[in-house]
């Protein structure tokens, strides 16, 4: 825990780190600054590791880069899937994003998801 605190992986509102933040976020708690921080960390982690997997592996070969794949699973990302537009739209709806299917450009993000 001391190492997590030293690296800034914990916050005043989520002293147990990302998992505590995520479970509280999932159940509806919104803290704009902390949400921005944690979602940014998640995006960065997924982009970095998924980029390496895509560049070096067949997505269906789970024996390729197993440590990175496990890390992604621990952050809620299945590295063996390719997400289509319908799944992305459903994920946006789960986050409470207003979306008009007839015009994809009309996606209204809540403030805590904008950056």
C-alpha cells in the first residue's frame, strides 16, 4: 500500500486504489476530478498494452503476451475481442452518455468524460 500511495495510485476518496474507485463508480458515485484521473489511467493502460498485443499477436492466440493479457483482464478489458460499433454504443449508454443512433456525431458526453 505504501508503494501505491507513493506512486499516486490511491486517492482520498478511494484509498484502496483503482478497484475501489471502479466499484463505487459502477454503483453510481461520480467525482469529476477522480473520475477523469482514473478513466485516463484506464485508457492509457488499455491503449499501451492492447497496442502491443495487436502489433505482435493474433488476438485469438491467448498464449501470446499472457502477462499483458492478464493485466488487461484485471482492468476489465478482454484482449481477445474486437469491439464493433454496436458494442461501443452500448458501452456509452452504460456510462450515461446521450446518443442519437441516427446521427453518430450527436454524442453528448458528460463533463467527467471530456478531455
